[in-house]
């Protein structure tokens, strides 16, 4: 497992980190998404305070994560219900 030393710029700061070679593109894409959200909030709300901008980005990311989690949970419940129905049908045939 090869690791790379990279510098990821978030806001106006560079963060050195070691990442797996296969994760580098994903890590850089995440950094770009964070920077894009910072720019969005800066232009939407006219904020320049880095801490406020990062807090808003963190909040936005958590909202997105919760929405994904809720969808996944609903999908899991639906899949379980469908599997139970299939199982009952199989039992009745056997």
C-alpha cells in the first residue's frame, strides 16, 4: 500500500497529509468541493471570516450526510420488507 505526501489547500491554508495512492484523487476532489462551498457562502452572504465560512460548510456537509443516511435507512427497511415477502412466498411454495 503506497502512500503519498500531498498538500491540500482549504481556504487560505495548506494542509500536509499522507494518503493512499488510490485515494489521492478522491481526497483532492473533496478539497475542491469544500473550497467551492466556501466560495459559494462567501459570495451568497458576503462573509470573509474564515471560521464562519468553515462552520457553514461543516453544517452543510452534516445536513447532506444526514439526508443520505435517512435515504439509506429507508431503502434498507424497504429491502428488508421485500425480502421477508419473498421468503414467505418461497416457504409457501416449498
